[in-house]
C-alpha cells in the first residue's frame, strides 16, 4: 500500500510516500480502506517535534526521543471497512466509517480500534467531509461543552476562529446558544458569520472590547494576564495549547480569585463523534474544508497547516 512516512523529525520535506505492507486487523480491530484523511496541527507538531513552550522533552518522550515513534503519521480518516478482527461486532465489511486512529492514517489502509472513536458515516456526507470533522470538531465540542460547560446566552470570544479548531468552535458555541465574537485574519467576516458568529474582528486591525463569560484561545494569541480585563468575575480563560508559562498562570489564577483559567487535553471517543454527526444531521454543524491534496502532495499540505492561516481543515484525498 502507499503510505506517507516520517523517518525522522524535521521540516515538511522529510515526508515521503513509500510502499509498505498492508496492516491486518488483530482482535478488536477494524481494517479501513482510507479514502480521505485530515492533516492537522497535531500532525505537523509531531513531524517537526514542535511541542509547545517548555514541553519539548516531555513531547519527545511521548512521541519518540530521536525520531517519531510511529512511521506513518495521521489520525483522522474516513473510508470503508474491508476486514474485521476477531471479536468485532457492530460493523460490517463495506460500511462507510469515520475514525480517529491515533497514527497510521496517511495511508491507503489503516487500523481502528472497534471500541474506540469510530462511527458510521451518515448518508449524504462525503468521505472528505467526514475526515474534516474529528480533530477540530471533537476538540471544540469537548472544550466548550464539557470543560467550559457553555450555556445559552453566554458571551464567548474565540481566537483563531477560522482555523482547524476555531471554525468548529464557532459553530458549536452557536449551537449551544452562546453569543459568539470571532477573531481571525482579514477577509474572514462573511465566512465566520456564515458559521454563526455575531461579531467578527480582524486581529490585525480591531481592538477586542467587551466582557466575556468565556475566552477560547485556539492559537496561543492571548495570555492569562491579558484575558483578565475581558472576563467577567466568573469568566473562564481556556487556552487550547499550553506550556510551562500557562501552568504558572494556572496557579496564579487559582490563588488570585476572580476570573478562572482551565487547562485541558482533549480525547477522542465514539460518543463524541456521534454527537458531531447528530449536529450535522440537525443542520447545526457543517464540515469546513480549506484545501484538498493528493497523498503525494502531503508535504505541501503540511506547509499550509503550519502557516496557521487556513479556513478549516486540510484534507488528503487517498484513492478513488
């Protein structure tokens, strides 16, 4: 099978497309013929060992000290079930599914854990749309619904609102009934209003003003001290990415009283995927795709993701 590989850490040009053996499903596993896969912020950080501030050593201990622990990158995929391992039920060969693999997704075939984050793709949704959902959608859902416990009528500020997570955060916050102020680059107003933002600010030009119940920073644009002037007394600052600085700020927030801060690392689950797909069926969430690339052009896809100036997901189209 064709697969993208990262045999060492480095710039996007270290990625290669190679012929590798097709994996076979073990007990409790599903083999998926992958038709589309996302290239996410996590993918380029793992490829480049570009871990958030102060966490480089911890990141390498987890991802591989001298080279990536997993040869084939990629996590979020959509495709067809082609084989079932022993003990798997609830899935059938030929079924269309969306899944979070953890690794090995930028290839023609990949293995999913049947009890993990894998769910049937609903009728009317394409493979590319399905693959565009998990990273941004699951992250936004967990941070907003489960961590922030966002409620109808609350004021939320979303920084990096047009990015891979932000484009879903705007939609999910609006679906939860919040009033959304979205901050992004120039030329994004029509796009973000179409996703549900009530107010759109250009970070290069506009000053952020107002009082918010929640600030969700998806790109590391704001610090805890900066957030305090914008948060209500019980407001919450929720950064997606964090390093040692944010750990110090978290302690400061707990000791100082007033507006709060929380740090969280999101996970992946079938229940989360099913929640996203339910929102799609209700017309309250749509997959957002910035660009599509062939597997052979994966280096260019990584370069685009690294710019952090995209509108939604970057998708690899793998096979017909």
